[in-house]
C-alpha cells in the first residue's frame, strides 16, 4: 500500500517566498504530433503516482498536470495540482514560440481576472506574460527540454503570490514521460522534480456478488457496475451495490515496476476499503489495451478508452 502523502506544503511556500532577447525571430508553434499521429505532443493528463509510491511520501508530493491546447495556435492551458497536508492548485497559460534555428521558448502567463475565458472564448488580454520566467531550450516531434533562468524568475515570483510555488522552472517531455521542476521544488534540493507520466484511461464493467468474498457458486445476487472509468496512474473506482451504495471494495489501476525497475507493468488491484488491504491483483504490459480479473465473487473487464473531454 502507498504511504499517505503528508508533505507540508505551507513550509515550502514560505521558503520560496522568503527566498524569493534572443536574436532569432520567434513564431508560434503548431501543435506537434506524436509519432502515432493520434494525440497532440503537448496534450493530456500527467501524474507522478509511481514516483510517490516508490519514495518516502513525506518528501515527494503527488503532482498532477492537465495540459490542453487552446484554440489559438501555440497556446496551452496548464493546470497544476500538488496534494499533501494541504492542496495547492495553479492555472497557467503557456505560449510556445519557436525560432528559425529550432530553439524553443515557453512563456508562462498568469490570469488577470478571477475567471478568465478559456476554450473557444480564450482571450489573451485576460492574461499577462511572466517573461522573466520564460523557459528556453529545444523541441522535436516527440518531446522537449526547456528551462527558465532562476536568477531572472526569482525577481518576479514573490509578487505572484502562493501560486508561484507551482511555476515550472524546467520541463522535459519524452513520449509519455513529463518531468517538471517546480519553483517550490527548490526547498527539496537541486535535483528535486515531479516525474509524471501521461494518464491512460480505461473503461468497462464490474460484477460483484452481494455475498462478497464468501459467495458460493450458486449465488445469483449480482450487482453490475456498467460505466467504470479509471486512469492507470493510481486511479481508484469504488464498486457499488445496485442501490448506489458503496460495497466496501474498490479497484485501483496503476503503473508499477518490478525486478529493481526493469519490468514495467500495469496493475489492476482489488482493495478492501475498510482495511486498505489488496485482496488480489492482475497485471499486464503497460501498453495493454485490455485488462481484467475474475475472483468468482468479483469479475472485472476494462478496455482502453479515450480521455474525458477537457473541463
């Protein structure tokens, strides 16, 4: 079982608050396309679940990123959430500009209003550029590597307020991997960063017998859960009785690595909610499009599914 995440975020915020032009012409970049030509290069949900599970949870916070291309080419919505003893969220806009020599600049923007328009109503005038915290580097069709100048960024970060803790100082993207060093990570050392992966979604069904694990083969008291959706980076789905009440059991889907980090798998576990115990699990290769388990009293079938529409 994963340890409860109790990293004290407020001391980190206090620490950073107290500590607190290129010659080539730039142009907006189009949405880069991954080799499978199905998803935008800079798009999706990312989660560092396995990093937290493999580390001391009091030192490594749970970090989630939700990145969505906007209607204006080269502009992306970034939502960052850090979970710990208290949660902190931030919403940024990133503008991607590429120079003729192939170098890349990502400039973060913060909102000027409490509820800025997004989606098709996105309005650049409702955001202000944080030029001092621009990240520079290089990108290809499959990823990027950019970083900000800390000495420059530190001059403006304290004026942004608590949300500045979630400003990216460096971003590496390669396939499903997204490695981000946030401003608050400075309090955890020079190499601290969130090592997240793109969340892949599964949908399907589960049938649970009303008698539970002691059900006999002749029992016909089956309760169907027909619209399950669960992400593969530590996603949880409660199993319900037919009246909508919680059965006391849940499913967990996660990427994990065995044999000293040499064997990556996707793992489907059945959890007893009251004790937190894992009653049983099944695993498959991380690229599997289908996974399930049959315990007699519980049967589950999941297939890969499209991500939920951006909120």
